[in-house]
């Protein structure tokens, strides 16, 4: 009798130990999280539910692993409905905003796109799924270099990263079918308007602490601007925005 009780107690203790081990393993090793399901849920509840309908954009958001673009220690938050810190005081944008801005660009297979504000490289990867070539500029060298490394590791051959001030665009490869700006200037930089192709689309947050997300189009030399929604992006930095440096 005593031996049986001892045996039962031993079995319970063993079960308790295994549960404890599994729980602490999960906490220490978030790689075991089901990122695929989290990504599908993100697209369904944060993006499709808010009205993004372009199947190409939805597929790109399903294709690119957002958790690979955020710092290791916050990977478990990668698919949550918010921007996240990526270091150097900068952020990776909220998934819905990435999808909305991409949809507004109306990308086609042969398009060449300029992005200002590479950050983590996530938005560039989404663009590269839809366009022919992506040219992306980052002003903070450490961010630009690590995004470039990651994008290369992930096999993207149609993305060029440059370290520099995106206010002046990338003259060498202009004009662009589409331009996306992911840092907020107080006004739309003239060089970006100049480097936009006829029939091109420019999506940009413009303002101070709060900004308007604008979709700007060029047709027959005429510039048309449409306010889409209020947004909050990190400010555009650099000497050109302050008017201290000429091109
Ligand atoms: N698109 C990024 C992503 O997918 O992670 C998020 C970009 S974050 C909201 C804005 C980025 O713009 C920051 O990395 C910041 O350093 C960069 N930035 C700010 N001013 C810039 C400028 N004048 N030229 C290029 N990059 C700039």
C-alpha cells in the first residue's frame, strides 16, 4: 500500500517536472511560436478586415516573414497590431500601414520603386514581391547595412540599398513608377516629385507630430494630391530637410 502511494507520488512529481520544463522552454525559445498561424491571423483580422483588398498585397503580406525583421527579443510581438522598435530610435511600421501604403502604390510587375526609409527592410521585401526592382535609401548606416544583409540572406536579388539622405531621391535610377516614403517630412520633397514618372504614384506622410498620409499622382505634368488617413511616422531627418544642404 505504502509502495503504491510512493509510486503515484513519483508519477505526479515527474509530470509536474515535465510541464515546468515545457513552459520555461517556450518562454526561453519563442522560435517555437506558430509564426505561420500568427501571420495568417494578422492578414485576416488587421489587414483584410480593414479593407485592403488587393490580392497581390495580401499575398505579399503572407509571403514575407515579419518576425525575421524585428529584434530577437520581441519576435513574439512581430505580428501584433502596432509598430515595433528596431533600434536607433526607429520603428518598423504597423502591418496595416505597410499593407495600405503598398496597395496605394498600385504596383505592377515591371515597376521600379523607390523607398525612402529602409529601416528593418520589411517594407522593401513586401515591395520586392510585387515590383520588378526596389531602390531603398536609409540615412542611419547601421540600420541600412543590417537590412541589406538580411535581405540578401533571404534571397532578394531585386533590392538595392543605399546609405544616404532620401530627401534628394536616387537620381541615378530615376524616374520611378512609384515612390514610398516611410519617414515624415513637413513638406513633400521636390526632388521626389521630379523623380516620379508620368502616371507615377507617390505615397508619403506629410506633417509634424501627426501627419496626413498622402497619395500623390502625376499625370500630364500635373500633380494631384489626396489625403488618405492621419498617421504618426518618425520624422524625416538629414540636412536637406532643414534646407541646410543644396543638391
Ligand atoms: N520601412 C521601414 C521598415 O519596413 O522597417 C520602416 C521605416 S522607419 C518608420 C523610418 C526610417 O526612415 C528610419 O529607419 C529612419 O532612419 C529613416 N529615415 C529618416 N530620415 C531619412 C532620410 N532623410 N533618408 C533616408 N532615410 C531616412
